[in-house]
C-alpha cells in the first residue's frame, strides 16, 4: 500500500504525515523508523490511515517549544484537526503512546478509540539514561536477530529525540497521567510485549485498573518493538481491536474442521 | 532430603496385557479398575503414614500402567485422604493441554489443599504426542509458551489477552488465586538445554527422570550453572529426581525379585511400532522421514521402546546409598519413587512402602 507524504502547519510547527486508504480515520503516532509495516498496510485496506511525525522526532527539526508531553499532545490535537474533522482511532507506539494518552485525556472529543502500543508513560525501566542509539536498539527487541533486521536510529535523530524526551520527562514515570487515566472514557487497548525491557511488567495492569474501558493484550515473545518481533501478532490484535473495540474478546474463528 | 511417592494408580492386571500402546480400553474390567484406584489411594495414605513428604501425580494416557490422564482429578481425590503431604503434579503435559485450564487446575488444587501444591510442566514422551493430535514438531514451542502463559495466568491480578504463537486468549482471569504467593513451587521436567535454561532463568525447579546418576549430573550441573548466572541458588526442593525402585528387606531378596523379573522377559516400556516412533522423532527433530525405506528394513510387527530398568534396587542400606549418590552428586533434594513395578502387586507395594518408610527415610532425612 503506497502512503502519500503530505505537509501541514499548525501551532507554529510544520510537520509531515503519510496517508493511505479510505474510511474511518485512524491516526498513528509511530516510532521513528517503523512507519511502514504489515500493520500500516492492513489498516490502510480498511481505514483512512494517517501516520504523523511529531515535532522533534524523525527528520523534523528539533522541538524546543513544547513544554510537556501534554503540551505536545495539544499541538498534536491542532495538527490532527487540520487533517480530519472526524473522530478517529488513535494508535500510539512507545513515546507516541505517551502523547496519545495525553491526547485522549485532553481532547476526548477527537479520540474515538485509543490503542497504546508499548506505552512507557507508566513505570518505564531506568535503562535509557546513558544508553547509546545502538544499545537502545538492542534493548527494544526480544531477539537479537530481529534487531539486526532493523536499523538503529542515526546518532543525530537519536540525540534529538533523546533531548526532547528528557526535556519533557518522558523517560520518567508520569504520575500526572496515571492520576488522570480515569478520565479516558473511550475504548482503550494497551498492548505490551511480554519481554519488554523498557517498561516494567507491572505497567499493563495499571491501565486496566484505572481506565474504565480498557483491555490489555500481552504479546508473547515480543519486546518493546512488537512490530519488529511479532509483526503478525501485533497486526491481528490491533486490527481486531480497531474493528471491534472491547468486543474483540468475542471469538469469531470457526472450529469446524470438516463440515 | 525428601521422599515422594509417585501415585501411579496402575490397573492391577496390567502385567497380563500385551505390550502395545495404546492399550485397548476393552481390556479393562470396571470392578478391577475401581479396586485398582482404591488400592492406589490406600498406598498414598500409607506412604504418608510412613513418612513420605510428597505424593506425586503424572499425566499419562491410554494405558493401564499409569492411568491418570487427568492427574488433577486424581490429586484432588488423594488430597482429601492425605492431609499433610505436598501434592506434586509431576506433571502436566503442556503441549497437549490448554495452558489456562492447567493454571485453573493448579490454582484450584492449591486452594483445596490450602497451599500444598507443587506444579510440574513437561513435554511428555513421544507416544503422548499422539494424544489430542498435537504436532510433535510444535511440542517444544508449545511447552515454552505454555509455561509463560500459565505463570502469567497464575500471577496477573488483572484480566489480560494473550497473543501467542500457539495460544490466543482474549480474556484470561484465573480464579481462584493460588494460596501460595506469588506462585506455587514449579518443577520443569526436562533433559533439554533450552528448558533447563528456562527453569534456571525463571527461578523454577528442575525434574529429571530415570537417568543414571552421571547423566543426571550433566543436566543438574547445567542447571546449577545457569541458576548462578541468573543470580540465585536452588534450594533442596528445587531438584527432583524420579527413579524406579524395588526395595526389599535384604539385598538378596531384592536381587531375587529382579532375576525373576528378567525371566518374565518384560517387553519395552511404552512400545510403539518402529514406523510410528521414527515418524514422531523425525517430526520432533525436523528431519526427513523415509517411511517406505523403514518398512522395508524392519521385521513385521517391529516395536521399539525403552527397556525397563530399575534405578534403585536392594535392601534399605543399599537403596539409601544409591539415593545419597543423587543427592551428593546432583544436588537432588526430593526423590520421587514409582513403586508399582509391573510384577509387584498391591500387597507388595505396601510391603515396600513399609520397608522404605522405616529403614530408608530415616537414612536420607538428614541429607
């Protein structure tokens, strides 16, 4: 599926986004380097998929303006409003999930459903402080051979994103967002890899406990970068949830072998 | 050191059956079958009285040798008769089962016994791969994923979905929680490096069965080394060895029994047609299987299986010394013993339990 690159301006930022497909909008805040995947292609067959590059991430200029993750989420809300006036399913991965949480809290009128993939907002592990781009890259995968299939961030992008996250305290436990999880009333799925070394295994249950309509999904044999370790499992879980929300727990697969 | 009685619950007339697996169910007679389970439970009660610390149960299918295909049911019945011993599931065959169901059984057993359960996970012998139509090639993967899922299901306080390779459950929320927190003791029964390492890294116990002491030591040495790498030292209850036994009042009596057993020319243990055995082994190993070539090279009716050996044989002092070797060389802290040898009837087992309880347990207790 070919995604078309576009550019928009809002809140003093000029940002790029990539779009494909038609239908209800799905807005994605992806990890840098993982904007093209089985998941994106599968979603674009059913939805209008918009993958947006947050200011200060990827190839965008450094972002010295945003003061907090909530502030960055406000910028994102303005950018998203330029792209679509419809309510959308928001899929945030890693730092994008942290921004997505704030977006769902601050702009509930925009977010129809929320899917958090490997969110580090609650109880991140303290492994990032002094790590290099290649060290963080290795830590993101359950299996070294999967890490080898993907490129680490360039030193320049890694430094820029690290500066932003450090300045926004995104590597720390966000107690403010934890206190406000109860304000998220849209259907929410929190997906984590069972072998995630960047987020505590205690984190998933907190989303389930505090967000009124929240399911958690644990992906076996996957690390923080689930799309790198178990792409099919992530695709199927997210697709099911995007379509069925909390009713994704209802089985539809047939057990008939020989009718 | 602790002693464990393996509650085999063997069908009393099993030695009269032809050596095939599966054993045709038509051989059973309900009166004999009912009495066999009563005898087996009586043996468990007597073992507890004689000072055994654990009573263990295993999942085995389709024969009268160990007819406990649903070991949790058997364990629940015995747990109501035996109020003090540890109830050890050694174990459930994970590739064959729904892991969530196993988690529920372990948790329920832990509650009805008020925290006396040990859980055990294993892959099973090749014949068991034919039960429930599980692909032998997937056994290892199912075992590893199943262990992860069961542990998560027993420890996670919030409902969760599991997106595995072999298992997908969109709602897992096991009730009741186990009494033993965070998790009942777990023993992983294995000889394979990846599973030994799994046990070490997850701080789980290790179970080894029927190997001689030096081969067992190869496995337990790896386990100890990998436990150390993982930052912990296993305790005495973490290493369980299951070995077959015949104990008599004297070495001479035991030797006489063994000579008698040899004269009966016992067939192989869990015999399978060579073609089926090779097909399973090839599937497990991911290697080519030449059915036509194998048929051409095998005599008609060719069956294979392990020969029936006895790990511990002799009078009390000899058996105690043999067990001590496993303790000293391998760090075994629990010795799990199947007393129901093929030619030993209920009375014979009761006699052995008495000899073992009075004369062997006091010798190994302080190890």
